[in-house]
């Protein structure tokens, strides 16, 4: 099993930046592709970004492409989401998730096996 704990959320003005981190327990972190999702009030949880086991391949939702960067450090069992040029519509609870399947482009919520508890990101206009 993998336990995931997110941190780094907060309140930021539009145009600002935040860096989210997700710490994973266990010795098999690099056996999992990792993803970030978000859920705004009254909306479905949506895919944000995904990174392969090695970190060599990334995939982004069109809404965040060019503004967000996902990265991982397998030595530290962490995955990060650098968020720049934030917009009010980025406001949501952000979740990291782990996927045992390494295939490219897996962006459905049900594709992922383990989830963190989420961290709130609020972008004011």
C-alpha cells in the first residue's frame, strides 16, 4: 500500500504561484505513476497532471498546460506540482494519487489506486 499526504495549499492572488507537495510512504514509490487531480465545489474531480514512474514522461490537462509543472523525486518519495500564473478558476481541493499501471495518458479518476486527503488552493481575483 501507499499512503499519500499533500501539503502546500493556501490562498494566493491571481497571477501568483504555489508549489504543492505530496509525500508518499512505503519503499515502492517508484513502482507507481503519480497524478494530481482537483475538485472545485459542485464539480467533478478532474485530472490535472501525471508523471511516469521514472519522471521522464509527463502529461497535462489542457487547462493547465504551460502553467503547471509536475515533478518527482524518487529518492525522497515525493511528487510536486508547481503552479504558476494562477487563475481564480484554479481554485479547488488538489489531490495526489498513485497508479500501479504505468501506461501513458491515464487520466480517469478510477485509474488510480491510492489517494491523499487533499489540500485547498484558493486563488483570489
